C-alpha cells in the first residue's frame, strides 16, 4: 500500500509539467500558450513521424519526454533569463523528480549520441512549427522563434519543414 501511494505521489508531481507554460510564448503575448508537457508531446509526435531508421526510436522518445522534466522545479528558462546555473539546477531537479532517469537525462544534456543530437533538433523544430501555428492563429510576429529554430536545425530532412 505504501509503495502504491509513493508511486501515485511521484506521478502527481510529474504531472505538474502540464501546468508549466512555455515562457517564450507567454512573453511574446500568446494568449493560450502551450505547456512544456504539450511541447514534449509535440516532439514525441515529430519523433514518431521523422525518426530515421538508423536511430533507436525508444531512446529518441524517452529523450523527448524527459528532457524538460526539471522545468517542474526550475521553470522554463529562455535565452533572456539568467542561465548561469541552469545545468546544475536541472541536474539537482532530476535527482529529486526522477532519479531513475537521471543518467538518460545527462546523456541528452551531453549530446553525446546521435539520438540526443536528433532530439535537440526536434526541440527546435517543434518550436519553429509552433511559432508558425501561433502566427496563423493570432497574427503575432513570432519570426524570432522561427529564426532561432532555423539556426539550430541543420538536418536537411528537418530544416526543409521550416
């Protein structure tokens, strides 16, 4: 019984990612911005559709789903924020939130695998595509997000989508 309660409590904390709004969209004036969890889901959908056969899809999906979990505690930082302690803060947050995935998270952060590098590009591709969705819906000028995505997404199979 205690084990089940602990599991439930842990899952309830992880569900909080659904409540963390993407700071960049908030600051840009998007009225109903996506949550960080919605962004992670978007990346996972992109991964299912675009993952090259030579990459390990389960690893790619895992990276997509856990890469922003620390934001439950750290918040969603943008390039305009002080990021001087971001790596340390996110590492500490993962140790608290999901120590079972800490090694996987650290692997993603190091960008030491093809899967990690692919997911990093999916992260930006999702942002660029979302910027286009919000521009069409709201008329806001979100070109800075699209340009930021284009600067990182260098895989031609992905960059052509921007």
